C-alpha cells in the first residue's frame, strides 16, 4: 500500500485560491485538506472543496467522448472513440474556417482559474484558426475598468492586513459564502475592536453578522459614495496633504459632489439621511484619528447599469481621507493586477493569421450573438462554438435566448466538461475533461498575493483528458505543425509567470511545484506615497481617459436600467427588483449536481419581504412564479425581512435541469451591458411574483 501527499490548488473562481494537500492512497485521492502553512488558507477549506473527492469521483462524471443522437438540448448521446471525436471536430472546423474562420466562437471562463487549463493551448488553436476573439466580461470587467480609470491596475490592500483594520466596510460582498478566508480575518479585526459595516440590499449571511447593515437599493452604490464624499468635504474630514500630493482633480470633484446632499442620496438609495452621514463620519473621523479603514469592494456593486462608475466612485474614497497611508487601509477589489503573467506566451495571439480581419464577441450577450444572422457590421453568423470551463446555458443572462441560440440546428457545438451540464445537453460533440486532481496547473489569484502551482495527484478518470491535451490533439488533426502545439503541460506551466520581475525573481517554476506557493514581493503598503498606475500616477478624481472614451470624467450616478425610481412605467407592471447572488454551497453553477451540497441549499427558492408576500397572498413555503417580459422561473418562497421591501433574492446559480420547471434565475435577467467594460447586469431587473 502506497500513500503520499500532493500539493495542489483549488481551481475554482473564488478570491481565496486555497493551497490544497491531497492524500493519495494506492492511486486514489482519499482526502483534500487546506495547507496549514499557507498564510491565507491556514488549513481551512470551505464545505464545497473539503468534499472535493465527492465531485472528483462522482458517478455522473463524463468518462468518454460522445456524440449527440437526440435533439439539441435533449441530452441524448452515444459513446464514440477519441479518434472519431477529434476527426469530426477537425473536419467541421476546417470546413467552416475555409469559408470564414470568424464564424468560430470560443466560449470559456473560469470553471478552472488555472492558467494552463485556461487560455493556453486552447487559445493557441483558436488563434491559429483565425477564430473570433472572446471578450471575457461575465464577471469583473465593469469594475476592472472603473478601477483602472481611477487607481490603475487591480492592486489594493493585502488581505493579510485585514485583521489590523479598525473599520471594515464590506461593500457588495458576502464573504461568508464567497470569500471565507477574508471573513476569518474580519472576525479577528472584530475581536480587536474594529467596527464592521455591510452595504447590501440583502441581509446576507455576512451582513447579519456585521455591527451595521446599510440596505441600499440595488444599483445605487455610486450615489452613496457621492453622498459620502459630500459629507467628507463639507465636514472637512479630509487628508489635505494626501489629496494635494497624490490625487488629481480635487477642485472639480468638490464642485461635482456639492449637490449630492445626504437627503438626495438617501432618497435614491432607499436609506435614511442619518445612515449616509453616519457612514461618512465613521469613515472620515476614524482616518482623522489615524486609524486604518478598509473597504472590501466586491461584485455586488458591479452588476447593474452603472457598475463601472460605482467601483470608480468607491475607489475615490481612500485617497480623500488618506486611508492608503496604512497597510490595513485602502480598498481591496482584486489582487490580480499584482501578478506578472506571461499571458501572450501561453495564448500566442501572434499565431492569428496575418492580414485577416478579426472580431471580438462579448460573452455577456451570447444569446443575441448566437441568434445574429450576420451582417457587414457584425461579420459572419456564428457557425461553431467551442465551450470549455463554462456553462453558458445556465450562467449567461436571458437564458431563453441563450438556449434558443444553442438550439440552432445549423450551429456546431463542442463542449469540454466534467459533467453533463445544461450546456452539454446542446453539444454535438461532448468531451470528458479532467479535474484539478488529474492535471497540472499554475495559478494566480484575485484575493491574495501568492503564485501557486498545482500538481496532478491521480490519473485521469475514465478516458478524460486535460483541456490542453484535447487541443493538442485537435491541433494535430487540423495540420498545425508549429512546435508550440506539442508543448507539454509542464512546459506551459513554466511559461505562466515571468520570473525576471522584482516581484517574482525569488522563485521559479521548479521551486513553485515543490513548495506549492510563493508570495509576490510587493510593498506592504501599496500607495502610501501615491504611485498609482494611472496616466498621471495619481488617484484620478478627474479622468481624461474617461472623457476620451465618451464617459463622464468625474464621479457620477448612473441609475439602473430597471428600478422603481428610474423606470416607473416598467415598475407599474413589475414592481419588484431582483438580485441572484451566489449561494454558499454552490460555486456559480459548479457543485449543484453534488447531492450533499444541493441538499444543504434545498430547492430553488426566493427570499421575499413579509409586506411583499402579504400583498400577494404568499406564505412561506408556497411555490411561486417569478416573471417579467423576458421569461419566468418557479421557486419556493421564503418570507423574510432579510430581503428589503421591494426586493426578491434568488440565490444562484441552479442547474436548470435540476429545477422542477427546468429553468433558473437567468430566465428573467437581461442582456443589457454595464456602463464600462461590457459587463453583464445580472442585478438590474424588475419582476413580478405570483403564487402558483
Ligand atoms: N460559495 C460561493 N463562492 C463564490 C461564488 C459562488 O458562486 N459561491 N462565486 C465566485 C465568483 S465567480 C465571484 S464573482 C465572487 C462574488 O463574490 P461577492 O461579490 O462577494 O458575491 P456575493 O457573495 O454574492 O456578494 C454579493 C453581495 O452583493 C449584494 N448585492 C447585490 N446587488 C447589490 C448592489 O447593487 N449593491 C450592493 N452594495 N450590494 C449588492 C448581494 O446581495 C450579495 O450579498 O464569489 C466567488 N465565490
Ligand atoms: N443570475 C446570475 N448569473 C450569474 C452570476 C450571478 O451572480 N447571478 N454570476 C456570474 C459570474 S460572477 C460568473 S464568474 C459566471 C460564472 O460562469 P462560469 O464560469 O460558466 O462558471 P460555472 O457555472 O461554475 O461553470 C464552469 C464549468 O466549467 C467546468 N470545468 C471546471 N474545470 C474544468 C476543466 O478543467 N476543463 C473543462 N473543460 N471544464 C471545466 C465545470 O464543470 C463547470 O460546469 O456566472 C455569472 N452568472
Ligand atoms: S472555493 Fe474558495 S474557499 Fe473554497 S477551497 Fe476553493 S479557494 Fe478555498
Ligand atoms: Mo464571477
């Protein structure tokens, strides 16, 4: 009997990117634990990944290649050989590419965050084919752009400083569910006497454990930030020296926020004037006392029309009060900008055929894209989609349109997956992919500062192959002869980071595989003396780049597309706002098919305020239909004051096929995009609810 422990990394789309220790006995992974020595993981995993072997050895894993035999969406398949699968795909792609390769569309996101199993060999093949590019906007692009205009690269406070903050504002996040290892440090800060405030329309698991919960209307965060700036300036709770040295456009900002009075802001946000003033005072007075205050800004603020502007406005706050002077002060949106990646060496955009036109398709309105007939402006109709690391039929907005797109008989669809997801049901060819325990990868993170390496622990299950290997086989069948198409996963892993940089040169790939992780060498306090990566090197209250992009150069309020205030006509028909943030036991649509985790979530449900329930004769436990002009879905009602009046909360993202009506929350979400970055507006919609 042989037993060993392998260093791996949690591959999921979660800011925590935990370091794993996998126990393997006689070739079988028997236990997955958090590495006790990794400073943020600290030996603890969330419930989902603590049970990782359940997912890995799940009886429903795809074990061999299959081809569709039923109708699209029906989910009927027949086993075929790898040779037949690869030949079929190569034949169809060649035929389409001969007419116009732009008719081929990749669809991939962060099913694994791995840099090797993500955009490396897959991207090389798609680039060489001359396929359309994919703009990967589905999660973080609105905020990323808003942050960039204001502060530059996505670099912020080190999460390992959290426990030293005296005030922590959790703005649009629910860390107990989605950023557990940050939350542990928030608890430590709380024990040290820090005040914790949540800003969230919903009394989430995390919000209910904070000292204060400010329940704003969805999509009004930018107004709240304007109101805070108004009070900070009016009450002179400012760090004049920091403003003078390290910011740009303070005078214009001062004029801009002059009429953003607490009264006006309270009205827009659906909160009290005292809450606006109190929040600003907590923030500004703490800073005056020399105490570090930390804003953890998450994705909740980015999923409405003005999502980019919301992130921009909030990003202006630390510079006003000088919070950046402290290691535990400032703002943490994402740490991803600190990593020195070699994305081009992995993805090789240079393989794209010279002198060919290119086009970029946005993943956030994939439904409309698939149904587009083609035009001079749009380019050719999409004829093939290659899906990997994503489940668009469940996760993309306005699901009925997405499903209609994937149901097109003249569309050739290839899906690489672990399981037969809602998207897999529409595949022409369905290929079994390996999971993290079965393949190698290199990882950056967006919640901490460690470069990570994940070693394979077990042999592939069944005939599953890594994404990389599948694309290597495809490259060969397509006749691609460049040496880069035969590079091994280990060679790709070695390319993932640039080790010549001051932040990384203390380590290398061989060492990273041995130790599992290594911290970026970055200053503990990123912006104590400015040094923002904006054009001016300052925190830009006024942004020329925004003006050039046709945007308001100053912080502003962009109302939601659909809300009782911004669209009263629509609200007359659909009076309730709806948000569908992540459920604790799922990771986007991943894990929904793991029974123990699904059982903990129960069945698809919505949270509804008692007043709204009573007005509709809805009692707790009733089955209800949630609907608008785009579609409907059925869920069980929970009647609770956790949802503020006028709000429906549908924790997500359920597999459609596991719901009684084969639908989920994305039936009612819209394909409209954010103000910046072309992001989705998952939390910007109005619905009506009725008892079934
Ligand atoms: N368990 C679990 N963890 C996850 C995920 C998961 O699905 N499950 N998903 C991962 C991914 S891909 C991401 S992007 C992150 C997301 O990480 P977070 O952004 O922390 O996501 P949530 O935990 O849903 O927190 C979002 C919160 O924002 C609130 N919210 C909604 N609209 C608004 C608004 O307009 N303003 C404000 N202020 N708040 C609003 C919601 O009620 C919710 O409580 O989590 C990652 N981690
Ligand atoms: N209504 C609503 N919709 C949302 C959101 C919301 O809050 N509300 N959140 C949005 C956000 S923030 C995000 S990031 C997106 C997430 O959307 P996706 O990135 O599509 O995430 P998942 O739903 O987890 O699907 C990932 C799929 O990749 C597969 N996978 C994992 N590893 C591998 C691998 O190594 N190889 C292959 N071939 N497949 C693999 C998994 O089995 C899984 O089915 O959803 C968005 N959709
Ligand atoms: S999902 Fe997040 S918290 Fe859970 S193990 Fe993975 S990285 Fe850690
Ligand atoms: Mo995300």
